[in-house]
């Protein structure tokens, strides 16, 4: 495993034709050690913290099987319309004080348009003006290039749109939109001049080959921010009875994504709360970024403890209250 890690550090990139047996069957501790070595060599000691806020909750027309906000499922999910811009500005300021790198508004539904789009533009404009050191991201579904150009003009630099899983497995998870829709959205975001954040959810019943295929696709698309969510089954969704991934499986997944995407931010999202001590072991297995604070419909990790965890592991973080020089 260490030999493979050194080859990747020296420029080798894994492709579909490569034998992935070592990643799937290699001794876990050695695999994770190699992944961490790749991370240190190619990404350095910088870690990113990002935080998300729900801009519109519930009543989603899409039928994604994992989601508590879908109209197709029977869940206990808080429902509310798009808040006023001042609420987002306040949250952004708090996260700036906590030393968070990125702040994102996330909305339910197929896309944001009309009055909600205008509110989002106003919110991003105000946040960018008041907190220029905060990197602003957006996650608003299947938007047009023109609308995303407006987001960029308002201060947004990155658009989030998960591919969720492999192309083969995606129809087992969602049928209200397609994998092609996802890939077109990535292309539209780039056409609008935005960076792209794209990853998915692991533990939905996919195979290891699906996980490899997803990682290889993101590498081919040169995605540099890859959020990995580990399913926390939500009552009332079709995946409510899905068995949880073991901690060992999760560590292997994180390492696998690092070997295949050696220069990306591997960003741990939902599911980290299952690990003792904030999931520090994941940041010794190839991860170098995380969502912090609460998630959308599940509990997250608190920012102060996340900062202590990562600095204790030797990572360098954005300073609290810092207004300039955040990593792009």
C-alpha cells in the first residue's frame, strides 16, 4: 500500500483499467497510512471547515430515497419558506468568528427561482460585502447558467451538486431526475465560472464497485471538493431500515477516495457523529475537510470541538475572526 501511495505522490493516477484489489482488500491500517501520506504530500497540512444553513426546508418534489425533505416520504421534517437575507448574514458572521472557511445556503426542491432566487442573491450580496473573508458556496438544485452567473456576481465562488453515487446505482435511489441531469448541472456551473463541489452518500446499498466508479468519475471531472456523507437512515424514508456502515468500511471508503482523488479536499459530512472523539481517525485516513455545525436534517459536530480536534492532529486552520486570506 505504501508503494502505491508513493507512486501516486510521484504522479501516478488510478484509472478504470487498474486493479483496485489493494484498495478493497489491503490491510486497513496500512491503507489509511498510505492515504494520509498522500494527503500530506499533495495537499499539505491545511484543513477546511465549512458550514451549511437550510434556506428552504421540506416540500421537495424530488423522490431521493435518503431524504427527509421529499414530499414522497412520510417523515417528521420541519417545513419553512426562504428566510429573509438578514438571517443568513447573521449566521455567516457567527461562522466567520468561529474560523469557518466556507458558508453555504442549501435549499430543498428541484431548483431555486423567482422570489426565492432574489432573496438568495440579496443574501449572498450582503454576506460578501460584510464578510469578504468568507468563501460563499451555494446548493440550489438544477439551476440555469444565467441564474448561476447571478450567484457568482453576488459573491458565490462554488456550486454544490452531488452526483450521490455511481451512474449504475443512481436509478435505484432517485427517478425524478437523472444522472445526466447531475452531470449537466456540473457543466453549467463551470460555464457560469463557478468551482464545483460534488460527492455523495455512501451506505445506501451500493457495491464497492459503485464506490470506485463514483470516485473515478469525480477524478475524471477534476472535482476538487468531494463531500462524503455516510447514511444515517431517517425514519419514514425508503432507506429507514438500511444497515449502517461499519467504522472500518467508512475508513476504507475515505482512504479509497484519497487514493483516486489525491489532490482534492475530501470533505467529511453526515455520519461523523457516529465516531468517538469527533471522528479524528477519518482525518488520519485521507480526509482533510469537514462540515461543521448542524447538518440539514441530522445532527452535526460543534465547531469549537472540531477546531480542537483538527489542530490537535496537526492541521492548520483559518484563524477565528480572520477576514482575509482564506483558501480558495
